[in-house]
C-alpha cells in the first residue's frame, strides 16, 4: 500500500477520532441519566474506538497483507470485548438491545476506513450513523403508525424501480412501434411515486396543507398525473372539491413555470416571447388556487376526516403507463413525416400528455429549422392541449363540480396568457 506523510496520517487519525466522538456524543446523550460507571459504552469509549480503528488502519497500511489480517483480528477482539461488557450491562439493567454494540463496531470500522480509504466517505458514514441513532424515537413512532397498505405500496414501488427497470431494454422495439420500454416504465414509476408522495404529504401535513403541497410537488413531475390523482380523491371526497381543484390549479401553474425554465435552459432567446403569457397564466391560476384553498378551509367544514384508501392503485398506474406508450408511439410516428410545417399539429398531439418533450424539441429547432415565433406558438399550443386534456380528466374522473372549477381556472389562465402574448408581440 502507498505510504503517507506524517501530516496526512495525523489528519486521517483526527478524522477517525472525530467520527468516534460524533457517535459517542449521541450515545452518551442517550445514557446521560445513568450513574457514572454504569455505562458500558459511552462517549469516551466510542471516541477511543474510532481512534483505535484508525491506529490499526495505519498499522495495516504500512505492513501489507499481514497488516490487513491483523486489523481483522483486532476488530474481532474489540467486538468481542464490547459484547461481553454490553451483556453484563444488559443483565444488570434487565433490558435488551444491540444498538450500542453495533455503534461501537461502526466507530472502529469507520476509524480504520478514514486511514485506509476515503476519509470523506468515512466521515459522511459517521454522520449518517449518528443521525440514525438520534432518530430512534421518531423512527419507532413512524413504524407504529405505518399501515400495511403503505408498506405494500412502498415495496411495490421499490420492486418496480430496482427489479424491473434495470432489465427492460433501453431501445426502441421496432421502426413500426417506436417505443422505448425503459423510458415508458420510468415514467410509470414517476406516476406511482407521485401518487405515493401525495399520499404521504396529506398524511404528514394534514388534509388542508398536504393536498396543496402535493399539487405543487406534483406539478414538478407530471401535472397530468396530479390532475388524475386529485380527481380520484375529489370523487371519493366530494365535500372537499374546492380544495382538490386548488391543488390541480397549482400543479398546472407549476407545469407552466417548468416550461419557462426548460425553454430558458435550451434557448434563452425565446424567453422574451414565451415568458410573459405563461407568467400571467401562472399568476391567474395561483390567485384562484389561493382563493379556492382559503374558501375550502372556511366553507368545507365537515366532521368526517379525509381518509385515503390505497397510496396508489397499481392497476390505474399500469393503465396510465399503457396510455402513455400509445401516445408516445403516435407522436413519434407523426414526427417521422411531419416537418417544420407540422409543428403545430405535432405540439397539439404531444401536448395532450407531455409538454416537456415537445418544448425541448421545438426550442432546439430555433434558429436551425424553425423561426422563434413559430416555436413559441407551437409550445403554447402544447400547453393549451395539455390544459384541455386535464380539464377532461378532472371532469370525467372527479365530477362536474371539479371540472367546472378547474375549467374556470384554465379559462382565466388563457385570458391572462392571451393578454401577455399580445403585449409581448406588440413590443
């Protein structure tokens, strides 16, 4: 192994000691009420464990393979001693728990890692360890509140992401069926994640604030999926229709802000024309959402709390993914024969589900194959098509009341956007 100078060795040993101290402070704080001499593994022991691991790491670094073997034996001896002392404490206190033993072993191991490996990673792991130890009460409380439906939803979401996503081919299936399975599945996972995140937001922040926050967060991922989720909830909880309408308006406003950001990143020259109408549309929807949210808080007082059945319905998510695949196929087939002259039609079709892809594509075409005004108008057509699609989703899934409220918000946004576009083109 490579050698190091004295300064670097001292620096790495200091990191090893700091890691042990950090873990020891948390352990010492947890045991602060115990009498002196009754703590098997406290602040000083953890600090010394980190330094001991660093010292053995320095020995192993300078003595080759036999040093690594000695480090392993030292770790086993240290762990055995800690277990013995912890067992005596457990027998004395009539309690159970192996966390302190594991924490001491981690302090030793990270101390050795700080000398032998990446000291930054070792320090980060030490901080993560201290945080996990400190969150004992919060984590146990969360586990007690966790329902089977929430656990199942999380496991399904992890299976969709970790097991299925990596094995799907990352290429188009065929020329006549230009769809990328991994891309579609990734968007399906995003939809499922959005639904689960919205559920958790409502659970944590409460029905009022959680719904609105979920609308804002959902707009960053997919305002269309957010509309579908909120509409389903509005159908189940008709008494809170105004609140869900406000959340849909907020997600729609965030979608427009996202378009401004993406266009600005790709082609900032388009902002002068596209920013005014979209910003005024965002303002109109934001004001209406604030009004509806405040109105819902005062007018929609009900005795029955908001209850959520399933964090996300896998059947609905898969059906939504299938719909997405069909739309993507149709869009790509149209793009194969529609050139610059078909930008408007392509934007209208693509915008029914996704605004980001067509916005990025059109922004890239300026000034090469498309003039700025045509690109901006096409992007706005995509935004209008997307908004009309969400009105249909809200109306058919959430009911007439929700559809009318959201349609009113979209109409106000169109009016404000039209004024902004007129002002931008008149300059």
